[in-house]
C-alpha cells in the first residue's frame, strides 16, 4: 500500500472510507476472536472435569466421600496414596504394567523397523495383501483371541509372565508401528538410500547409522503410540496373568469388596495410571502433531 | 514414490511375520477349530459341524447386540467427527498454549480403558458424582442403573469424552501441514471463513479423516472395558455390546464352541468393513498421485 | 498341537487356503498379474479378486447355513463357481 498523502478531495474521502471500514472490521474481530477461545475452554473444561473429580476424590477420606458432596477436599489426605505405595500388590501392579509395556515397545519397534522399510521402499509379491492383513490385526477385537491366547500361552508355559502380555499386545502394536513408520519412511527421499549404497555402506550399517537418525521423530511418535495402546489395553493383559504379572488394571478391580467399594483408593489408583501417560506425551509434544497424521497428509 | 520390485524385501518382513503369525494365525486357527466342535477338554470333544453357526446367527440376543453395536458406532462417529474437526480448528497453532492444549486434549487417550470407566462411574453417581448430583439438583431423575436412556446417553458422552481427542489430533496434524501461503492467498481473495474451510482445509483433512473414521469405527466396534465398568451392560441388556456378549460367553460360561463361532462372525463383519475402508484409502491415494 | 483341537474338516480347510496362497505365489512368479478392471467397480489384481472371492464365499456360507434349510455343500459349490468367475472376469 502506498504511503503518499492524498491530493484531491475525492481521494481523501476514499482513503477515509477505507480507514473507517478497517477500523470497523477490527472492532468486530475482537469478540469474533474471543469466541473460539471460549469454545475451546468449554471443551477443555469438559475434558478436565471428570479427571478433576477423580483427583478430588483421591485426596478425600472415604468417610468424607460418602458423607456428602464436596467440590474440593476439606480434609486433604494422602492416605490412599500411602496405601498404594506401601502395599505390595498395589505398587507391583504398576511395576508389572510398565514392565510389559516396555517389553512390548522394544519388541514391536525392533521388528517393525525393517518391515516398515521393506513396505516403504520395495514392491514384492503380496505386499498389498500383507499390509491389509496386518491392518486387520489392528482391528481384530481382543475378545476374539481371548480363549486361544489363554490356551496358547498356558501350553508354552508363558502364562502369568510379563512376556506373554508383551507378545499378545504385539498383535495390534506391530501393525500399528509398521503403519506409522511406513508413512514417515516414505517421506524420506529415496536418493538418500541410493547415495549411501554408492558410498559403500552395507545395508545394516546404512540403516542404523543414517536412516534411523533421519526418522528419529517418527520413531518417537511410534513409541508414543505403542505405549498408549499397550498401556490402555486391559482385556488381554488381565486374562493372561494371575498374580505374578498382574497389571494395575486388574488390581483395581479388587477395590470392590463385600463392604462396598473403596472409592478413595480406586480414585488414587486411577490418578496414578494417568501420570505415566502425561510424562510420555510431554516428551513427544513437539512431534505428536506431525505423528498423528501418520505421515499421510 | 517409485518403489523397486525386489522380492528380497521379504527377508526384512520375516521377523515381524513370525511374531505376528504367532499371535494372530495360530489363535485364529484354534478359533476355527473350536467353532465346529463341542469342546469340554482336549480329549473330550464332539464334532458339531455348522450347528453353532446356525445357533449364533439366529440368536435374538446377539442380533440385538449387533444392532445396538451398529447404532452405537454410528452415533459416536456422527458426534465425534464434526466435534473433532471443530476442536482442531480451534486449537492454537503456536507457542506454549499450543503445547499445553495439545497435552490436555491428548489426556483422555492415555488413560487405561477400565479407568475411564471408573472415572465416569464416579463422576455420574448420584450421591458422590458431580454430574449425577448436578443433574439431580437440576431436577432430572438421572439414574444409569435404572434408565436405559440415561445409560446410553452416559456411555455416548463417555465415548465422546474419551475418543474425540483422537479425531481432533488427527485433524490438527492435517491442518498443520497446510502451507501458510494458502491462507495468504485466501486472504487476498477475501475468501470467507467457510470458503477457507471448504476449499482449503477440508480437502487436506480427507486423508486423515478416513484414517480417523476407520480407527474410530474399529475401536467403537470392539468397545468393552468402559461400558463394562460403567453399567455392566445394563440396565437389562440395553448397553451390552458385542465384545461384552462375547466375553461373557467365552470366559463367564466357558462355551468354547458357540463363542468361537460368534467370534468368527464378528471377525468377518470387521474384515468386510475394514476392507471397504482400506480400498477407499488406497484408491484415494492413487487418485492423488495420478492427479498430481 | 493337541490343545488346538484339530479336526479333519478344518485341517482340509486350512490346507486348501495354504495351497491357494502358494499357488497364487507361484502363478505370480511365472506370470505376473496385471491390474485391470472387470465387472467389479474397482480395478483389481488377481490377488484382490481371490480375496474378494473368499470373503464373499464366507458370507455366502453364513447366509446359507444360518437362514436357509439348504445343505452347506450348495454354498460350497456356489462359492467355487463364484470364485472362478471372479478370477476370470472380475
């Protein structure tokens, strides 16, 4: 826009009209810009309210919980958390869950990396069908596989071990990892591979030294997803374990006893299951936006 | 990308194939074997042929569970997809606010499914839950253990709470990949907000939306833990979905044969739907490459 | 393997499926498939048509077994015929 002063009256009027219009538009824009913020805040309130309520209850004693509705803890207490951290079945539940989730993440990413590379770089007989078959596993309801899994792991002597749950979760986590990684790998230009091979890199060396560092953020996001789906799954995890590898999810069912439900402990245990998730999402927060599109935008 | 035709790529696939086959094919074969027999234990079993399939296909309880399942999946999709797009459009794009909102929105996805059930169980109880208590104070006789309408509504709200973030994040990442130049061009053309959405943002979103709808359909189709904890399938069987009927039959009643037959029918439905979606995604990508 | 409670029909069933996969692979090596459009609304390769055929065969079996008094052999015969038509003209 030119900054020169207007010289004729008509030009002055025109300029004034333009300025006026702009001022009006700005005046309207303020509430217009506030409203999205307000809507977003409403949604966040909807998201956080149930979680707040859980936290609220975890800091109250059971008598206070059942005594009446209080919007915040009147007698702030940590008794439920103390109980969880001092009772072995409780804290071992968390240890067990984290153990099998970690095992599953390691196994899944190790076998998914080469497979995803193959899918992103090569055509081979049956590639499309293999990929589809993998996706159907992602969609298979765990309930379908419940019984045979129980039988299978019982027969091979893995029942009630962490590795059993880790292997079972591979059913949906490996396909998921391949799906996400394939998207990221496809966005790496093929010329990089070719140049490296011309420079005399062997395939394993190229893969570990050059390729993996290039898709680091993709691997981070994949690990986040692997964590997420293994951490939240409960049906398989609780069916394949009894006491030694019992996940926290099935320990929580023991809060309902003959004398009613121990609401405070249930709430505290629930709050503690959210914490690892927050930690993990905090680490990948900068990549997650890209990762959720699975490299397919 | 131009892919090279090379069957040696199978070598890279093999480790994965061995693991997934162990977790998928062997159990699937076992399910098929169960479905044609009446199994008491490995040595005491009788061949029944197609009897279980006939029984399962004509079981009114399962048919209504299937209908309920479709109704539920469609309802949550109809709510979550537009809501998720809306949230994604509202989310801030830069700065600490973006990170903070991102983490808060993601939060429900990272909570174990049965804990989600517990959270809502606590939240909706009439005596100790904020929502249950609040609705009663407002004069609505809210009771999820008695009223099927309340139970349904609560489960749908819970699912919206739990899974809208997935759609929102998918769309958010889709929106982030739109170059700023597009918006500038739209501003120069004085395009309306709606036109920007319709002609710039929505086309970019279709790809991620198909993935989102696919994932949401699948997960809502196998929903188990949340309603199980929240309502236990009740009142009556008004919120008993497929997974729960199946699990009750398989674990609760130990009816291996019928539950295996039911599993296979369930699996075939999933297979058909996911194939349709997959073909749609693949054809869309092909069109895109062909058109570009 | 005892816990998998194999029976003769299911063994035959899985053997046939495995044989089909092997056969398709061999056929593919000998004479690679070309993607084309037949009477189906989408263009397909041979493998796609086999999959569509098998999936529709499964549904056909369920329909016949569940809702008609017909014998399952009719469903099988129909499926084989349908599969051949699909592979050839689909």
